[in-house]
C-alpha cells in the first residue's frame, strides 16, 4: 500500500512540475493538456483522475506555488525581534514573488482561472492568512497599531504584489528589487509604534 501511495505521489509531483513550467510559459489558455501528458509521461486519464480537469490541475499548481512561497519565506534565518522577523519575511516574499512563474501563475492568472472568491479562500490558507496572523500578533504585542488586521494585510500584500510586478518587468532586476524592498519597508514602518 505504501508503495502505491508513493508511486501516486511521485506521479502527481511530476505532473505538477511539468504543468508549472507549461502554465508559466504558455499561460492557462495556451497550455495544452496533451503537452503536459507527454512531458510528464502520464496518461490523460491520470490528469483527470488526480485533478478532474485542466482547471483543477492549474489550481493544484497554483496552490503548490503558494506553499513554496511559504516554505521559502520560512527558511529565512529567524530573528529574535518580532519586527525584524516581519521585515525580513516581507523582503523575502517580495523577492520570491518577483519570479516570472509566480508572477504569471499566482498574480496574473489564478484569480481569473480559479475564480476570485475561491482564490481568496485559498490565499487565506497561505500568504494572506500568514500576513493577517503576523499583523494580528504584532498588534496584540503592541509593536504596531492597526485598526483592522484583514485590511492591513490586504494593503501590505497588495503593495508586495505590485512591487514584485515592477521588479519582474524591470530591465535591471537586482536594482529594482533593492529599491522595491526599501520602499516597502518604509511603508510598513509607518505602522510601527515608536
């Protein structure tokens, strides 16, 4: 039984990896299930069995990217000061979110392909949920003053998304990233109680 599960997980992992590359390159509309099937060395039936349809596969890819973002931000060396940890996490998030595959799949296509309401529910499990919790914790411990953790989290994530888009489309990626990180840090420091 364990061998069957691991084989199934390996197949799903291969499908997700191949689909991620194709969705990032071609977009949802341009991506071909036939190409995904061929490159992942699976049958069309495997796609339908695991994901239901192309939209279900796209949703699984997008969720895997959301988890990847959290995993990578979680690898940022821990800081003992909660504010420094918050700033470091935001800088790392901005850097990760500027990647072309994440830009296209998560920010440009997922809300439309998955549906805005359903995508928001998914975001609550990932980036938005983590941001809301961090802001709530900083507020509860008196580090920041904010009237509403949900609205504040949405505004900060909106700033990160737009900054990441600016970095992704800049001619000089490294300079744009450094400038965006400074700008976002200046914005969030306005929340901090001196």
